[in-house]
C-alpha cells in the first residue's frame, strides 16, 4: 500500500525494528494514517474504517506474540493499544453521526505523535524479544539516512 500523501506522515527507516512481520505491519500503519491526513472529508469514514480494521489486526497480532512468549511488559503494551482503539471507536461514532472531519484529522495527528515513541520503546522491546526467542540473538537493523554509523550489538 502506498501512502496518499507522503509529506503528511512519511515512512522512515527509523521506524524499522528488525522483526520483519512487525516492520511490515508498521509500514501499513503509517500509510493508513497518512491516508487519513490527506483524504477528502467525504472519504474519511472509509479511511477510518480501514485504519480501524488494520489496527485491530495489528494489535491482536502483537498481543498473540506477547502472550505466547510470556513477554514481560504485555499488560502495559496492551493498555496502550486499548486506549488507541477506544479513541478510534469514539471518532468512528462521531463520523457516523455526520461531520467531525476535524476530530478525525486530530486523531490522525495524535497517531502521528504517538506512533514513533510507541514503536521506539514498546514495539522495539517486543521486536528484540521475538528475535531472541525465535533466533537466539538480537535484531540487526540497517537504517538509511540516520546520520549515525551502524553500531554492532554487544557480544
């Protein structure tokens, strides 16, 4: 899926965490939020529905990974996801009643603000946990344009 307005919320290699299934899902997340930011008002309900469907699958998949591997911070991570979904459902209800495009765009802007921190802390820890559980090591992630030389993981 390609974002409709890459300036609104561009994908960046800085979002890569080194666990392929999660990285793919995160790229879709970014694309769907970018679509919310750039869609005409009349198309917002359709785009919010697409985002809500994605987020439900995305968060359910992460929950399954956490629960099946006894990830230590599972409940905190789930609580963040549930707060996001609560907001998404509230905005969907408002849009269904007519109007409220500004509220939908405010939600999208909040997702732009929230996602990088959530990915850097909560999801990065889960990605490392998953790679360690499945492969016995930590992920190696090469990020274009970071301006920093790559650092090898500690032995």
